[in-house]
C-alpha cells in the first residue's frame, strides 16, 4: 500500500526518510521551538526562579557587594554597640568581683567568690541575650535588602530603616523569646545534672556526667531542629509584616518538607563563613604579641601596658569589622531561602516576574508580591516604606 503523506517517504524497511523538522538544523519549526523558551529574568540580586545551592551561596556574598554602604555601615554599628556593651559589662563585673575577692576576709572569701562567679555568669548570659537582639535586628533588616534586591531595588540606609519601622519591636520580642527558651533549657539541664551529682558516690557521679553529656548532645540537636524550622521567622516578620505568632507558623510551614535541605545549606554557610573568619582573625593574636615586644624593647611596664591596650583595641576593631561581614552573609541566607521556598511552594517566581514587568512598564496596579493576604489589610493602612526618602 502506498503512502501519499507529504511528510513521509518510506524506504524499503518502512522507515520514514523525511527529516524531522524539529531536529533538523535551520528548520523554522526548530527556530520557533527554541524561541519559545527564555531564561528567567534577573532584575537584581537573584534570577527569578527556584535557586540552587550555588545561587544561594553567591547571592549571600553579593548582598554586601551590591549595596555595601548601608548594609555594612548598619552591621558595623550594631556589632560595635553589642561588642562595646559586652566588654564594658563583663569587664566591670569581673574587675569588681576580683577586687572584692582579694579584699575579703578568710571567713567571707568563699561567699564572695561564689557571688563573683554568679555575677560573671549572669553577665555572660546578658551578653548572649544582647547578641541575639542585635543579630535578630540585623537579620530582619538584611532580609528587607534581599527582598527588595530580588526585584532590582536598592535602598539607602534611610529607606531600609523606614521599611523596618514598626517591626523592630517584633524582632526584639522574637530574640527575647529565643533567649528565654535558651535560659530555661540551660537552667533545667543544670538542675537535673546537679541533682545527680548531689546524690554522691560513684553512681551519682557517673549518672551526673552522663546527664551532662546527654544534655549537651540533646541541646545541640534540639537547637538545630528548632533553629532550622524557625530560621525564617525574622524574614516573615519584616517582609510580610506578620505578627510573631503568624511568623512562627509561616516559617514552620515553609520549611516543612524541606528540613534537611534548609539545614544543610544553613550549616554549610555557617561553616564556610566561620572558617574563613577564623583564618583571618587567628594571626591577630600572634601579631599583637609580637607587636608588644617590638613596641617595648626595653621591657618598661607602663609602655608595655600602653602597647597592650592599643593593640587590643586595634584587634577588637578588626574583629568587629570581620564579624560585621560574616553576620551579613549569615543573615542573607535565611532571607534567600525564604524567597526560594515561596517560589517552590507558591509559584512566587511568577508573582515577582509579573511585578517587575509591570513596574518596568509604569503599571502601578500590581500589588507588592511580598505581602500576603494575611498582612495586606494591615499594610494598606501604613504609609509605604519604599518611597524615596
């Protein structure tokens, strides 16, 4: 039977010898098929598509490079305040405790030493809480920079601060909640361990040691688990302007189903950043010790003290600057993962693309894609924080 199809010319084996118009180079069908696909737009910090590990890593580094003045300046101020307050508080309490211990009588020395130790521990806990507050504020503000940078906007410091207005209290409340949970956990584990040690004997000591080890391992595991599920809370607080309870639920729902991926990315970024920071800061102690010897070859005590203070201040300034850079990178990663998870679960890349395209054509009818229905009513009553200052 003959085949009169214009698209086929069978050979003796019955196979078609007509070239496939969709695979033949130069065919109009292939050209039309190729022209139908375009790469996702990249109006700013990231391409508007679900991100790979490489994209998240590079974008975390690009946040500082893309808008360095407001981001680094703000990070430097926050890290400087936290560091100075911590040093002053711990220094005053430590010196006061040592002075009281040295001047105490033999009968009161044990009580004063216990009080001084308790004071140092409380000061250290306050430093941890202060660091949590500063880190949460910075993470929230960096998340705003990431969110606006994803759609090609670049805010100055005043614009970022205006965008953060009304949400700083929520960030402080979140960090206070985290600090309270940590303190309660430490106190509970300490009391349980102390109870076993108080029993006395070999059995009590062994159980107490095992309890301490189990508490450390369990605490780290619980911190990693909760920290991963709640890593996006500052982003939800700042970008979507949700209440604290809704932000917690929002972070949990976004991370659900992607726990190990989120945990792995965040852990990898922390390891990379801290390793690089350690490599940079490790030689500072050696250089400081060598500098004291070079600046005071005669061994004069006053000159040695002055050199020590000067080099210590210089070391702290460098450490604060390095810490400001590392905390920006670590703060950018959760914000990028927040956007990535919304792209994967909610088709958020399409909303971002539609917003960018409408803005480029002058169409202002498309709403801010970062604001969900839960917060749009609240946001509509507030002045826009993204207007030019």
